[in-house]
C-alpha cells in the first residue's frame, strides 16, 4: 500500500466532510424559522469544529507533500489566489463561529441572522475557491 496516497486520501476525506459541515451547518441555521437558539448553538459548534477541521486538514495536506517531496506543492497564479481565499475564509469563519458561541445570547436576532449569512457565504466562497485551487494547480 502506498502510504503517501493513503495519507492524502484520509486527510482529503476529513477536508471534504469539513466542507460539507461548514456550508450545511451554516445554511441550516440561516433557514431556521422561527429562530431556535439551542439548535443554532449546536450548529455553531458544528461550524466552528468544521472550520477547524478545514484549517488542520489543509495544513496537513501541505505537510504531507513537504514530508514526501521535501517541498510544498508547486502552485502559482490562480491556484495561489484560490488558496489565499480559502485560508482567509477559514480563519474568518472560525472566528465568527467562535464569536457566535461566546456572545450570541446577547445579540439581537438580526445580528445572529447576519452572522449565519456571512458564515454561509464564507463556506460557499471557500468551496468555490477549492475548485479553482484543484484545477489550476
């Protein structure tokens, strides 16, 4: 068995499920009517952990390449921009989800809704950037 490919594949599985949870969790919370704060808090945990999984698995994919090839993947142009967009989305998404968890009980409904809109948008942006990163690498 090729351990390099196994490491990539298992890490990619985590990355893919993280992407599903980032978008699905935020979109679910966004479309709850009426608001359900207890469920939204659970979804905020899901989204925060999913963004963390995105960050950790993304770093791991680069680390696997570095371990096996002695360098990071050779990307440039559009792929580099897409990677920067993914990283920025993940960091902002994680921070927003963490803020939601720590402060949402004191926020008005409109603020909570806006946070879920932004989190959904960040997930969509990150997924879109992933496609560009994949195909322009």
